[in-house]
């Protein structure tokens, strides 16, 4: 499976949570993959909400969001997030622009939380570089966070 998100914005999200640690390319790739999986799952749930309301257009409320942030304030680009939203839902569904921005905001928060935990794990391992293993370990330990 290809990853829709470019790695550069994901790397930027990790770096803003790294507190001076370096970030491996594999860590950005692993987090991008996890973001994509999470976003696709959220879109499936949102599509179920829209269907229950008799709509084929996903709205921010379908993602559990009432207020939509400014698109310019996000690190993750909206176009790839739109492609992520459409990965596992039927082609008959549409995703409203404000729903795309809402999903990007949700995914960026998800990435921030993951990156902060991965940085803590790298520091705990007494390393100066956040690696893909730190992202993977976070998800193995996520129920304890």
C-alpha cells in the first residue's frame, strides 16, 4: 500500500515535538503510514454517520468536530488528507472541504500525540534520534499512555 501523505510535513510534525532530537526518515514514513490508516478508519465511521443521516457528503460533524480550524494553520496538507479519506469508502461519497480540513486537524493532533510519545521513548532509550521503532513501540504501548 502506498502512503498518500508526503513525508516532509509529517517530519515537520515530529520535529516540533522532538525537543532537539533528530528524526529518521523511517520514523516519518512509519508515522505517515499510521496517520493514513487512522484517517481512513475515521472516514469509514464518518461515512456511516452520513449514511445514517441520509447524506452522501461527509461533513465535519461526521468526524465529531463542530469548529473547523483555519486550513493555513495546519502542517498536514489537505489534498492528501482528502485522498486518505476516500481510501476505504465508496466512490459515491463526497467529502466537504471543511470536513477535509477537520480531518486534517484531527490527524495532525494524532500525529502530535504520537510524535511526543515517540520522542519520550527515544530519550528513554538514551538516543538522540527518533526512529520508526519508537513510533511502533508507542502503538504497542498506547493503551498505557
